[in-house]
C-alpha cells in the first residue's frame, strides 16, 4: 500500500512545535508549541483556523513530535 506524503511550511512563530496531529478527515492540523500554545490549521495551506486565547493545554495529544 503506497502512502502519500505532503509537505507544508508553517509560518515561523519563534516557538518550537512539539506536537502535530491530523484530524481524522485529514483536513486540519492541531499544532502545539513548547509553551502550550495550540492552533488548528488548514492541513493543505497551513492557515490558522482557530487559535484559542488564554488556553493552557497539557497531557499527551497522541501525535508525533
């Protein structure tokens, strides 16, 4: 079974990404930085769709670092 790989470049925020997880339908990404800032992005373009304010997340997101 062949797998597709795609590469997108996310704009630099000066923060280190620690997790990136795809949504089940593959259309969105959840990214999390080393200082616990999470953003939901369009998986094709990298555009930020949701950026929670004041939210602090912790725990295992189940994604790949």
